C-alpha cells in the first residue's frame, strides 16, 4: 500500500478553513432553528435534532481538522468517520425540514419543487444512492483512482467531500426524516441496506487481504 504525504505548510490553513466552514454551518443551523420557531411558536424544534446536527459536524471536524492521513489505515479511519458515522447524524437532524419551516412560503415552495424534480427523485432513490456511496468504493480502491487522487493536493479533499455527500445521500434514502418524494417502501430500502452491508464486507475483506486492490 502506498503512503502519501502532503506538505506540512498547508495543514494549518486547511484546518482553519474546515473549522470556519463547520462553524458557519453551525451558526446557520442555529439561525434557522430560531427563525423556524419564531415563524411557528406552537411547533418547537426538537433539541435532539440540533444535538444530532452538532454531533455530525463534530465527527467531520475530528476527521478533517488533523493533518491529512499519511497512510492507508489512517485514510480508512477518516473514511469511516466522514462516510459512515457523520452522515446519519447529519441526516437525522432533518435539515431540509428545518429549511422548509424557516424559509418564507416562496422559498419553501422552491425547495419543494426541487425535491419533486426528476433528477432529485432519481438521486435520492436507494439504488442510486447505493451506487454512488458503495459502488464508488469499488471504483476507488480497485482501480488506480485512489493513488491518482491522493497524489494531488485536492484529491484528498475531493474524496472527503464525496464520502460525506454520498454517505448523507444514502442515509437519507434509507431512513431520512426529510421529505423524499418517490422513495420506495421499507422492504426495498432494507434490501438496499443489506446489499450495502454485504458489499462493504466484501470490499473490506478484499482490502485486508490485498486482493484485486490498487492502493
């Protein structure tokens, strides 16, 4: 397995950028909660959803704020935090529902229209989310893509963004509390979840044994 090293001079600026971005998201969430409650005082926003959002941001910070991983085991630990642990916490915070409550009617209608658009309905289908989240792992680790991405400064951040976004998409498609027009029933979602678990197990075994891998 190839180890990749990134310049030490870029670590601090990158860490500061990540912290500022996460703090901005936390502040935006806080403002959205206040506005949602102000718009409808009779319907309070659950505290546990705010805690869930903060937990997700914290997990992302734990994964991204330290120096970039210099070996494959460190990369996989980061991948687990960003792609598997943080997404459920962020999704359970119901950010779309919060936005619908916080925005004025015109803005809420625009979000609803986007949710009902064919591209979004396709993207949030469990099969599409499965291919983007789990299927992409096979492409990443069983082709030269991983080493190619890690050899460029932006590759590490692009992979982290993909892990986080695809993980959130899959968590939303399977069990997200936000509106998901066209999402299939529970049996279909559980089937996709089972396929994802099996695929992750196979990929993990292949990586551990060094079979068909290029990392």
